[in-house]
C-alpha cells in the first residue's frame, strides 16, 4: 500500500515488483536511477548521513549568501549614498552569489575612493 498516492513509497516490507537491490553509494546516484530500488538499512543510514550533511552545507551556503548580500548593499550605499536603501536591498535580494560577489567587489572599489 503506498504511503502517499503515486509516490512510489511502500509502507509494507517485502518484495516490491520490479525493484532491485540498490548498490550505489550516493544520493546523486540514487536520484539518477530510473528504476525502482530497494535499500537495505546500512545503505539507508549512509544516505541519511549524506542528506544531513547536505542540509548543513545548504544552511552554511544560505548564511554566506545572506552575509554577502548585506555586504553588497553596504558597499553600494557607501559608494552611492544617494541610493535608496530599500531599493538597493530589493535589487540585491534578486542577485545570485556570483552577482553579489561582483557587485560587492566593484562597489567596494568605488567606496574606497
């Protein structure tokens, strides 16, 4: 019986038609598999650890990006004091990390003059 309709997750243990034991070693390989798979407890534990580690990395990345966003806004306002702080923050909110780095670098140079 599916745990969620059409999710492919089965509550009941036992054989799953068409499933094969999965011998991969990463979430990436699991997600790229196009077949139904069966995970043993050891592999599931390994994947849970990898998932938790990825969650920690994602949180660190979000924190880094937010700090970079604040620094970029600060550099923009120091270089161009006539800019509206709310508008500047809104513009920075739409930037990705590479864009934020470039704007912080460029406006940092201008602010230093």
